[in-house]
């Protein structure tokens, strides 16, 4: 598994609230259609005035080839163009990471157990 992590900074013309409305609305719907996408997580700061970033997105794929194919696809090109309309891509930080899970939530026993 490989994860694309983007620490997003909003465009100067938008408030944090406007950025979130745009990012977590139509953009999330569009990005959800990336081919090969296995997990899609967004996070926003609890206190935006004390954060250098307006949000974090994590997109997980089976491997680097699947991620590259997703971003090279028509949907991927549209996602990237759309992100540039509300995020300052120059100020945003990007990493591609391999995750190591140290703690994972375990399923609670069902009433039938």
C-alpha cells in the first residue's frame, strides 16, 4: 500500500470555511472516482487560526503504479485542475508514504458472540 499525503493551504482569496466547503463538497465527490483508489481520508484542523495548513488529504493505492495511473487518468487530471482552483499548490506540501500501522481499532464483539 502506498499513500499520497497532501498538506493543503487554501488560496488567498478564500476563507478557511470557504476552502472547506469547496474541498469537502464537489472536489471530494470528484476525487472519490479516482481509479484504483482504496482509501480516501480528509482531515481539517480543530483551530485553523493556529495551523499552517487548512487540511490534510490521504489517498491510498495498492502501489506506486496504481497511484501514477490514477493521477494520469482523465479523472486524475480533472482532480488536479480542480484542486488548483481553491488550494495554493505551491504552498501545499506533498509526500508519498508507506504506512506502518502500530495501533488499529479492533472490532467489538457482536451480541451473537
